């Protein structure tokens, strides 16, 4: 239902791959319900266990990713220059398969390997598309993960701690609810 609402709200003339969706009062109500449902119980408990404290939702964004002329720096390997304890929760509103836009992730170890050769928090102008170019050809290649998810599934990751980038294979759209999570002294709800 939320993804269908994007069709009416997306700026089809925008040249960017990622387009933020403005939410009216009805859509905001649906989002609050979705967030509450997603963070109750086990998921919320897992976030608190990882952070070792309560958490809060700093902000959220509705986003559609699609093929467009201007990919931008999010589609090159990077780490967000944010607090190390910040988490992103990507709640997929569309299926994420080999043909649709996705986010690729390296492991902590692979991120560490890249940092050891100087690729830690590259400036936007210094970001690269292929991490293997950082290493001699006889070194084990980086093997990014590209989760295959169904609508309603989510990915949680630490954007300041692992390298990640967007991937647009050429067709389809990816509709997301992005939650930015930070540690808190009080429970989120």
C-alpha cells in the first residue's frame, strides 16, 4: 500500500536515482503504524542489545530508487560520516531481487582491509565503484553482500562502520522507509 502511494507523489522529472517522497497526513499515519509494528518486540530488543542501551528514531525518510541519469555519490563505495553508534534500518516496500535497485555491503573485516590501505572515509570526489582496485590482483577480492529481500523485510546496518553503496542494475524501482537510529537514555516509544 505504501509503495503504491509513492507513484502519486514521486517527481518523475527528477534526474536523480534516489528521490525523496513527501508524505501527507494519511501517509504519515501509515508510516507511524509501520514503524511501531516493526520495532515492537524482538526487533526492538535486538537493537537495544546491539547498542547496549535504549534507542531513538532520529529521523526517517521515504525514498524511491530507480534508473536515472544522475546516480550521485551514494552509488560509490563509502561510509557515512556520522556517529559510530548510528544505525540505518531499511524497510523494503518493494521486493529486492537481482533486477531491482539494492544496497551492497562489505563485512567489517573487508571494511577494515580497505581502511588499512587508506580507503576509510573518502571524500565524495574520491569515492570509487570497484573496491578491488585498492589491492594488487593476487589479493583476495572484496565480496560484497547484496541481500535479496521481499516487501516488508528490512536490513539493519551501521553506515559509519561498514562500506556500502547503492546498486542500480537497470530496471525496476526500490521503495524504502529509511529509519535513522541513535542511542538514547529513554525508550523510543
